């Protein structure tokens, strides 16, 4: 099995490389990126003999196509800005792709992928990703679903909360900033409610949840929950749904006034000696201050709550997950959730465990038990609880 990892030197990419290189069924892993010094971070504990590197500009479709034709499947861990060239190259090379970005603006791609005889699986990381596999599993457990609330977040363990934000970066800081300006759609009392990004952190829109062993966490609406109930054909029966980011308490109180003052704007500030936007300033100013120390753990928490009817009884199904950083390897909890998931699903495509073609979804096309067993082997355990209400 030969696998290409685009963006293989990033935090999630290195985790995918480590996972793939340790698999005896994987003969070659190609790491494509623009620089490779970060590979030194996994060298001490990774079989690097299987990993080759290729310097690549992902906007060069012809070069991508040539590279795709050398492998059985592609894992795309690049920023969302590259997904068009990545997917178009997949169609031309007739090679399937797994990526972790939201499945927005993929109109017409399903038919093209089916014609090319390939699968394109977006939303295949942590969130979206693991949560959506759980969505699909929950749908099959109920006769009718009325509530779907999904919570996920990454943040430092308590002793690593050494700054006023009580936060450190376990993926891309620019991406975190972008997520603080994301519109949300939820359903309350069967009504769709639009929450503009500017109001995302308003007190009226946030609430607290309790996670065993951690205590109170702040839940912030983040993303389009209705998109997924539409995708699964459930919106007509849904009374309540939402997708929420989790942080230590105080996160919204920090960002609320900064938003109002324009600190997350993307328009260049006038009067400065060089072009700079507020969000670019925050990216460069805060990003370097929010890095994890070698002895500090990040935590990734996920909770999915479903309520509905099963065998004529009102039932609640809850799944929960807590991932911690491995200090021996330095692999972050967040990158385990993303990198392992993408690597597992890529193998499933090559092995014939996922046979469908077109634009696929983790809610429908990933074999649930096989996927959960694969996560468990990597130390990621998802706890489940079902109660009759």
C-alpha cells in the first residue's frame, strides 16, 4: 500500500506519517510539503525508511497529478484554500482522497468523482470526523431522533494554563482565529436560529457543560448544525440541535469585546507603514506565545448527545471522549484525533472496506465498529451511555 500525505510536515501530518509508517501493510509513504525540518520531531520514534519527501506547491495541479499516480490513496491535510486543486488533481489522476475540511462548495463534484471511479471523503478528521461517524451510528440506534448536540474542543490541561486565555495552540492559530468568526445555525424548539459570527460569544448564546474529571467547560456555538441534520434526512424530526466548541470558562468574555472593537477584522488598518489586518496582527503577536512546552499536555474533549424514540421509549444516547497528549513522543491530543482518523479511513479505501464512489460522508460511509476498534488500538476510547428517560 502506497499513500501520499499532503501537508505531511504539519502537526496532524506528522501524526499521520507516524501512524502509517508503523503499519506493515504500508510499503511507502510520500510526504509532500514545502519544507521538511519538522520531520525531526518524529524521527526518534518513527520508521523513517518508509517515508520519502517531495517538495510540492499544491497549486500546481500537473505536479499533483504526477504524484497521485504513484500512490493508492491521498491524505490531504492542507488548509481549505487548496481543496479545489487537490480534488481536481484526484479526478484527473483517478485516485481517491481523504481530507479533514468541511464539505462546503463541492457542487458537482459527486458526479465527477463517480465518473472517475474514485472516492472523495471530506470532513474526515476529529471535528468534523469522529463526531460524524458517531452521528451515523446514533441514527441507526434510534427509531426517531429529536435532539443532537455535539461538543468538541482542544485546550491545555490545568497546569499548562499559564496565560490569560487559558489556551494554547494544538493546531493552527490562524485557524483558531478563523473559528472565532464563524457563523452558526442551530435548532431550538423546532425553529432554525441563525447566529452571526459577531454574536457567537454573546452571553445569550453560550452555556456551560460539565465533563467528568474536568469540571465546567464553556460551550460556544460554532458551525452549521442544520447542515448535518439535512444531510442525514433528520431535520423534520429535530427539536434541538447545535454544534459547539469547548473551552475553559472565560474564553468568550475575552473575545467578545475584541470582536466589537474589530480585532478579528480582515480589512487592512489604515495609517500603518505596511499592509496589515487586525487578524494578521493577532496571529503573529499571540501565536508564538501560545505554544505548548515539552512537558505540557493538551486535552481534546468530545461529547455527543442524542435523544429520541427507541422501541417506543424516550431514550438518551451519550458518547464521550477524552484524548491526552503523549509526552513520550510529543504527539498532541488534537493531532491524534485528526491524523489517526484520516490515516485509518485512507487504509479502509485501499483495503476495500469502503467501496462507494463519489463524494462520501463519515455519517454514512465509514464502517463504524471497524473504525472504533482502530481508534481504540491507538489509545482513543469512546465511552457510551444509553438511558431511558
